[in-house]
C-alpha cells in the first residue's frame, strides 16, 4: 500500500478491498498522502453477494454502459474518463 500511494497522482484515491488485509504500516505524510491523495476502503463482497446482485440486475433489466479499451490503451482510457468523453465505465481487456 505505501508503494501504491507514492505512485498515485495528486488528488488520486487508493481503494482497498482486502478481506484479509495485514495492518497498515506507518505512512509518511509528505511522500504518501500530501497533494490530496486519499485512502478509501470498499466493501469486500462474497461470490454469493455478486450472484445475488447479478440476479437482481437481470430481474430489473439493468444494463451497464461500458466502453472497451485494449490494455495497451489504458492511459487513453484514463484520459477519456478524466475529460468526460464517455458515460458509464471503461473496461480494459487483453484482446
């Protein structure tokens, strides 16, 4: 986690979704948090939670809006996201 924070851009957020996460080590404010970087936890759901969610999405006809990018174009996907060039979610793929 400290290494990820060092490489995070100003204003970036590190999201942690660990079910079995070791203790967070002492952080150096200047190197890892300065410039409005933040750390956020997200709910760690089970496989069954995901199955239930997908069943509800199907039941209520929820269709996500996604745009695909090849993995090699991840920087372009992030730039498009930052500039509001699409709605929904970007999905990186390997093919």
